[in-house]
C-alpha cells in the first residue's frame, strides 16, 4: 500500500542533483516501470474520488457502468430517451449523460442535470464502491473483438487478434470480477449486451422496473427507434469522440452486433478463457451463459 514514507522518499529524488548509478540499478528498470504504473493508478483513483465528491450523491442518480465497448453509449441513450422527452438538440451525449472520467481527462465541466443524472463510468469497482446513493446498471459483454477494433481505430495498435486478446484478456476478467461480486452491496441491475441487441423491448421493461418508472408503449417505441443502429449511426457525431485526423472517429458506432468475438476465437483464446472463468464466471447468473 502506498504511504507517506514511500511518497516522501520519491519526492526527495532530484535528478538535477544526483541520479542512481545505472550499472548498479539496471535490473530495477522493470520494477520502476511497474511502480510508475501503480502510482499513476493511485493518482487516477484520488483524482476520480475528488471529481465524484464534487459531484455529490443523489438517490435519483443512475450510474451506467461497464468495461469499454460493452454497450455503454447505447444504454445511456436508452435511459436518456426513457427519462426525458427525448430531445436531440444536445451537441454530445455527455452533455445530458456525463462521463466524469472523460471530464477529468480533458478538464471539462460536468453540467448540473435534473431531475435524474445518468452518469457513465468505466471505472473499477474499487473506485466506486463507496457510493451510498443511487442505482447502478452494470453491462456485461464478451467485448474483446469490439475493443480490439476500437484500439486499432483510435490508438493505432497493429497486433494480430489472437496476440492482442491473449495479452489483454486478464484485464477484462479482473475488471468485471469486482462488479460481479459486489461486496459493498451496491444496488445493481446487470444487463447482458446480447439481450439488449436481440430483445431490446424486454431490456427497456427491465430497466423501467429497476428505476421505478412506468413507460408507455408510445415512449417505448421512441426508445427503440432512437437507439437503433441506423439512428445512432446517422447521429454518430453526438456519441463518439470528436473528429481528429489521427483517428478513425466514424467507427465508434461500428456494427451493433453481438457474438463476433466467439466466432473469431482460436483454440488458445478459448483455453485461456475457460481457465480464467473457473469459479465465479462459470457460476454467476450473468456470465455462465458464455461458458456452456
């Protein structure tokens, strides 16, 4: 655990005055890199806690949480259409359903919204387990195929699908684990992405019941229409990152399909996935469907 003694020791280091002897510390480079990553994670945690503290908590808050590319934007749009008049005059979805992590990264203002705040997050469970008020909708998806294409478009990675998945699979399992265990007892509704794609009307009913609202057939029809792949692709500038010549920004709304990751899985991917899924994932009601 990081403590004041460790931080004080680091703060005393001054490259203008003295540097460690490389020959005596060559093997420490790997540890230094890992330690820097851990420190950055701690920094991010405390920064996020400050943002969430400033944001405050309300009983009416709805936190929409997932690993990236699990249908978060789609679910935000569903909830926005369900809980408002559905006006599409906003410039970007984050204006009506804020993402504090994005606001922190780019020093953006989070607008004070009423009556319900639809708050997006990709944060770890440990970052949010302190929250006492509001409800959580956690989205689960076999996300690796979609996230692979996202990193190719946005970050220019060029690894093969198998190599990238085998390297990144552990993170997906560790990320979801905290949210599935829910040791702090947060009020969570779990939604599978596949069901949202194939049985959206049922998901809308499930969400409505969870947040305690009645939804008319007329409003349900509008929600389904405005969260269709065609509608969201037509208005993609309101949902993805903003245009940047270095990024393929018009692939944020990519296909709106489920199951491609399973089709592309190799024997090595399947074997590692089965090993990581032992216990929690094969037994949890939300995830066991992926391991039959």
